[in-house]
C-alpha cells in the first residue's frame, strides 16, 4: 500500500505544529521529519514532542530525514541520529550516500562508503530501524547504475533506498531506475521539475507520475509517497498538489 505524506523540509519556515495542521488539512497521512530544522539530532525531548503532536493529529511518522552523509569526515554521531529517530517513532532513517558523485569516486572512496554504510546499518538494526539512501545527485546514488552498485556492494538487510526523479532525467530512464530499486525501495519523494530545477505544479507531471506510481504499486508492502517541493512554496499549491497525489494513489 502506498500512503501519502509530506517531507517537512518542504516548508522549513513553518513550525512542526503548523506543518501538522497543513498535512491534516490536505488529507495526507504522514510526515517525514527533517533533522536540519524541525527535529535536530540529539534533541530527544523535542523529537518526542513532535512525535506526540503527529500521532495526536492522527498522522504517522514516515521517516527521519537526517541528512547524515555516510563516510563524510563531518558526518557527526550516528548514534545521536538513531536516538532521535527512536524518539520520533520513525522506522526509517534517510541518509545521503557520501559527499561525492559517482564519477568522482575512486575505489578507495567506494570501499569507505560501503564500510561505513554497513557500520551504521548495524547500529540501526540493533535499534530495530532501517537506513535508506536518498537517490540524489553528487552522491553515490546519482545514477541508476551507481545506486544499484552501492546497494549490491553493501548488501545489508537494514539498508534500502528512497527514489525521486533525477534532475533532467528522461521518463524512460527514471522509470528504469525506479523499477531497479523495487526490491529495496522504501519511500518516494514526489515533485515535478521541468526543466532542471524549475518547480512545477504536480499536476503537470500527471503522465510520468502515473507510470511511477504504477511501478511502486507492483510490489507488496507499505511505503510512503511524500511531497517534497512545492512551486513558489505556496500553501494553496501544496493543497492542490496533495489532492493530485491522493487522486493518483486511489486510481
């Protein structure tokens, strides 16, 4: 089943209470709470309060968007990330696969990120959590091939992957990359940019997103389709995008 939700960093200037109200008003089901603004790592008390507000509103915590860069020298304490995710009640910790694009990564760098991925996956698994790479530029998941290679090399049961449309990726390429991730797919970040990073109403991506949603529906299990970017950061546009997403999920 695909559930609906919002990535909280879509509206960084809003408080958690405001975000929760917007999500409720939009009829969505969950929130991925971001660690850079709303639920910073190490603040368990705040995370617990956000978790309480989320659940009291009838919503679920879809994941913890930590922005932890696997293998980076300044990545920080992953245990603090885990503790915050537990306080939030988040089942998944989203991370970035390093701080280099696959084209700039040599064998030693690949080996380092793979080793660090296994280390943090062990920590997360001990706490009953999973770790999910974001499919993102300038990391080791910046192409279909590199994302597959990283997952295969790490080969850890607590490691999975998000998916989102790569910038300027042709629809066929995007669909191929999504389908290849299905055995390890966790959640999906939903937005429509065309061209490059020009934000568009989600309705403008109707045809391609129907294809993507159908691919995700082809596998069992629960996961979230999470709205991440909204044109002009406007609340009215968010409500429209949420309605479009819900219509796709009901088809």
